[in-house]
C-alpha cells in the first residue's frame, strides 16, 4: 500500500515510524533525567510539593507517550503519516514540562539552582537532537517551549550576567536547531535513497519475473508450434511416397491423385497459416506494418470474412450471420482491418460449439462500431485482462484436431493492429455464454472503390516478362514452371551479374522478384537498387524472403519495396504480377 503513496507522503510516514521507534528509549531517558533533576532540586532547598508535582507530570506524560506508541503500533495497517500531528503534540507537551522548570524553580539569588536548571535543559535539548532528529517539526515543537522560558526569564531579570546567560541560551538553541535540521535532512536523503533502491529492486524483480514468464511461455509456444508444424509435415511425408507409389502403377486414378493433391494443399495451408501469425508479430515489432487509410466498403469486407469461416462454421453446425448496412464505408487500412476481423471471426468459430457467430457493423454518429459476437465458451474474469498478451491462451478451450490451432498470438495481433488504426479493442465476455469483441472506426468522407471493377481489372492479366533472382536452383525451377503456367515469361538469375546480363541482352522486365539473401557477398536490396538505376521507376520490385526478423522487415519497408514472405501465397503473388500489389513503400505483403 505504501508504495502507491506519493513520494512525500511515504517519506513523512517513514519519518514518523522512526520517531515512534525512538519513544521507548526517549521515555527511559526522560524518567532518569527527570528523577535526577527532582532529587537535585529537593536536595538544594526547593519545596517538596512543587518538585513532586513536576515529577508526577513528567511521569504521566511518559505514560501518555507510551500509550500513543501502543495505539500507533496497533494501527499498523494505517498510514503512518496520519500520526505525525499526534507525535508533534506529544513533543510540544514534553517541551512545556521541561520548560516549566524555568517558571517553577528560577532563583536568581541561587547560582547553584540556576546552574542545575540550565544544565538539565541543555542536556535534554542535546539528547532530543538524536531522539527527535528523524522528524524536524517534532524537534522544533519540543525545543522552543523547553528553552525559551529559561532564556526569557534570564533576559527579563535585569541582571547583566543573567542577560548574558539568556543570550547564550538563545544562541545554543539556534545552533541546536540548525544541527537538528541537518540531521533531519541527512535522514531524509538516506530514506529517499533507500526508496529509490527499493523501487529499482522491485522493478528488477518484476522484469525478471516477466522475462521468466515470457521465456516459459515461449518455451511452451515453441513446443506447441513444433508439434503443430510437424503434423502437416508428417502428413506430407506420407502423401509424397504415396504419389510415387501411384506413379509406378500402370493406371492411376485421377480422383485419388486429386484427393492427395487437396490433402497436400491443406497441409501447406496449415503451415502457412501458422507461419503467417509469427510474421504478423514480426511486422508489428519492426514497425513495418503502417496503415494506409482509404475508403473501405464494410459490406464487401464483412461478407469476405464470413466466406472465409463459412465452411468451418457449417462443419460445426453453427449459424453464421452478417448484420450491416450496404452503404457503410469507413476510412481505414483495408488489409489491417481484414486481419483484425479475420482473426476475431476465426476465434469465434473455433471456440463455439453450439449457437452461432455474428459479424455486425452499426453506425454511431460519425463512427462505425464493428463487432464479432459468439455464443461460445466465453472467457473467465481471471483470464480476461491477459487474453491479448503474447503467447497467452485462456484455459477451457476445446479444439478440434482438424482445426488450425491457436498459439496465443491472434488476439495480441488484433489488439496491436487495432491500436494502429486508432481504436482500442473492447471485450465483453461471460463464461459459458459467449463473448463480443469490438472496435470503432471513423466514417469515410469519400466513396469506396467499386469492388466489381477492381476484380475485373485484376482479371485482365496479360503476359509479362518477370525477372526472378534467387540463388536456390529449386526455387528458380519452381518459379519458372509457375510463371509459364500463368502465361508469363520468366527471366531466371542466380546473381546480380546474371540479372544484368538479361538486361544487356535486351530484356526489359516489367517486374522482378528478388530473394533477400543471395550469395555471401550479395544482398537482395543491392540488386533492387541496381535494377532501379538501370530501368528506372517503371519496374515493380518485390523482395521475397523467409526472414521474419524486425530488422529485415524494417529494411524492406525503408527501401520502399513490396515484401513477399515465404511460403509465398500464389494468389498474393498473382495479384502483384497483375498490378494490384500492396503499394510500393507500404508494409510488406
């Protein structure tokens, strides 16, 4: 609780605690000194009853201070600084009791009695510098009523020697207070240093715990990822020998070959989906994923996302609905918004066993609220604050083995992507009843591009010369087969010199696909720069890489190039070739 206090309040509380710890020793010293002073006063002719009355007052005061200490310790959960006025008042009362010696036993005609009173007062003031030193207001409250009455009696006595004694008493008081102030400040500095050290230790402890938790989560993640990546690889390792065995048979069933091809494609899709999740996190870490706002038709986007999960929902017997208005258009980045909605819809279907999933868009003033509802397992109150942490997976989810598995990255990507769009991710959930995830986006001031026209433009593909630069012969061969199958002319090169040789021979490629890591002395960005020098801005360049590190992604983005990541999605590659890529200079595709 104290760590949440303001620094000044915490300092005051610790000073009061130190002051309270000195009370037992202070009481013992007070009783001994008071008893000795009373004995000297009575032995030197002072009346018994005034001396006894003064001593009784000192004893009662000591008892009261011990009672205050007991109450303070019993209220251990209370904030110590609230007790400061009580301890200051106790010190002031003690000072008045000691100062009463000057009024009760001030005898100008008895130098010995004056000496006893002066010695007792100066002694108790000196000892108070240590016992009350942690909190200067308490020392000041004690010193003034303790010494000023004696100094005043001396100054007002009319005797030169006593006036001198009074002046010296004031000088001693000032010196004692300056010394007490220095002690108090030294203690404050020591306490502040202690608080800073405690804060650093606490931060270090939190960071160590966070690092340990992250390492444990990543270890579990890698174990899960290893299992889920091995599953499709294992399936492919079985399908490939099966195809080879079929090839040795005199007759091959097209249906069987087609079925195996579909299974191989499904295994590849699963691997690509898992790798893309990691790629998305790398993009966000590298700052390479920057929004390019434009008008987006929500009707088309919501139905596209619905189509992506429709088969999975149908398999589970779920009702999948889209509730929107055909005229709703928002100003946002379509790719980032698609990533958000796709992740949310996929999660909703994955964790819903009965009922349905709803994708909704509702206008609210000059903004649109996008929501994904489900009637699934819900999220517990304990897990809700952590569901957007990286590698975190809520407990209780039952996942079908046929479904793509989550790794605790989907909602982390959604949250950070939503923040890029300027909208926090909002979540409501009830365990066993379902969840709703929502973001809000601004309405667009311009109309969205006509989707049918874009699709028609993309379909008008024509043969192109495509330069492929890669030092892997298998990749060059595969790209050659693929490009020729699409009707394009591939120009294959393993190095920069081979690429330039095509240009020297008169080739004029419209676009180039360049691997990021070539030979040890060549880099894909260097090749891209030389091609731009030779062919100018008319050539469209894409860097193909399997490196998902933040540095690689940031360098591609800084060079103003389109990024295509291995394994390259054929549809995305075809869109780039047909002239509908992610805009040059924007995030990698």
